[in-house]
C-alpha cells in the first residue's frame, strides 16, 4: 500500500469525496451499544470451552462514509484467514499505527478494537470516519462499556472519529 500525497496511507488521509452517507448522522451511542451487545450474545452462543471463556471483549465499528458496521472480538487476529492491514500492523517499509512493543500485558493486535478496525480498513474504510463502541463480554460485566487499553489509545486516539467507550486515562 503506498502513501498518498498527504504523506499518509490513503485510509488515513481526510476523506473529501462525497458518498451517499456523508451527510447522514451515524447511529446513536445507544444504537451502537445495542448492536455490539446483540452481536456479542450471538458470538458467545457459537463458542465452547476455552474459546467461550477467553471471549472477554467485543467491539463494533461504524463507517460513516458507507454506513457499514464491522464487529471484532479479542484475539480475533488468531482466526484462520485473518489478514493484517498494513495501516495497523505496518509493512516492510512503513510502521503501522500499533506500537512496536506492547504497552501492556496483551500481544499487539489482540484487542477487539484492532479486529474490528482491521476489518474496516481491509474493506477500504478511512480511519477518520470510524465510530466505535467496546464492551465487556464476561458474564458478570456483560454489556458494560470497556475503555480502550494503552495499545489502542496509542494507535487510535485522535484518529477514529468517535470512541463511545472512552480512552484509558493517562494515555
């Protein structure tokens, strides 16, 4: 993937093209929250054993330019056929948005936010047009908002348009 005239990857530059949804408001915070909860419930039903216990975070990303939703879960990068987007993970000539070394105890790319945003970017989304909501999916906290971790703060704060779940303080 090459850089555009702005010096940024194409999906990082500001989108000035007109598309059918550019002037339509996106889903409300409540709608985003409801969407990710419903998706997480369906995903949890499909999982068994360790996979079910390990599913602790879900994210929905909305692309305001296309009106599409993208869903992600923690450890989604381990799924067969997962394609790491170079904007996030870098390539042989450019670093990605994610930190080179993890800023916490989780591997780089492990977060539900990364899974959902990776899917959006692989579909041609512009990161500046993304809205996201992240929730806990463990039984005792199911559906409660989850702030983005240090790695996601580093990669996405100031780049995604809206994070309804919030950013971890001090980052």
